[in-house]
């Protein structure tokens, strides 16, 4: 969770939420200790201070994702084993869901989305090859930017196919909704996803162009 996670009571559950950058399997401060306030839209109050990623932080996250992709076990892993880790990741969220089931953002709907995409990707890969390696052209590091609406669902939709195919990701959540992605990053580490496979960088739109210029 990193130091001093934010604690919130949601639907009679105490939820601890990390608020730093997630790079190479660890929660870390942004360069220079830069932060910004995450605002509760219902009353305009600050939920917490969130680390504000700088260009150098993007470089570190990309380097970690490249190393995990080129030298790590993720891309070389049997697709079924990768799928088991992804299912474990999402199941850990569903078992501790603070959001009521009738909600459109029901986290177990995320499990359905991840599961359906994952099964399709695994079937595709198992048809092509029994062992996927980083030499295959459809594998690489993916830079992902998601919007603020339905942040958990957007994270699932955009990362599921990438991860199932053996890619690693650097993801920027919307500036106004960073905490869901950071909680998901914590659960990724707990589920056993290797270091560097998932990197989460809250921040402003300033460094989005930096991601697009990187050779990833």
C-alpha cells in the first residue's frame, strides 16, 4: 500500500487507498515530492494529496515496463498461467468490493470484462504458439491513458487484452480519478503480477505527449 494509505469508510467498509505512483512493483513519491489534491466531487473537499508524476517518472516507469517485458517472466509465461494471475488480481477486488452490486460500476462486472477478453486472447495465443516469447511482433510495452468516467471499467477494458497477450503497461488514470487505479495496482502486486508489468502514473495532461513520443 505504500506509506500512510488514505482510509475511507465506504458502505460500512474501511478501505485503505494508496496515493503514490506505482512503478516497478512499488509505491513511490513523484520526483521532487510533487503532489496534487484529489477532490471529492460531491462536496468539493480534498480526499487526499496524490503524487503528481513528472517526465522523469514516466521515463522510470517505461524503463521498468521495458525491462519486465524484455527480460522478465511475463511475456515468456504460459498463457494459462498468465490468465490465472489476472483472474486472481480481479477476484481480490471482487471479494472486497466497496461498491453496491446494483451499480453500473459493479467490480464483478469488471471480472466479466477481464475474463472474456482474457479467454479470447488465450485461445488466440494457444492457437498460434504453445509458448509466447517477447520476440513475437504482437508483444510490446503499452502506454494507456484513460478518462475519468467509469475509471475502474475503463482500466479493465484497456488493460485486459494487453496483459493477457503478454504485454506490460504504463497507465495514466484521469487526473480527477486516480485512486481507483492505484488501489488496483496494489491488488496487482498482491496477486503476484511480476514487478514492472503494471505501472500507474497519476498526473496532469502535461506528460501525455511524452508517452506518445516514447519508443514503446
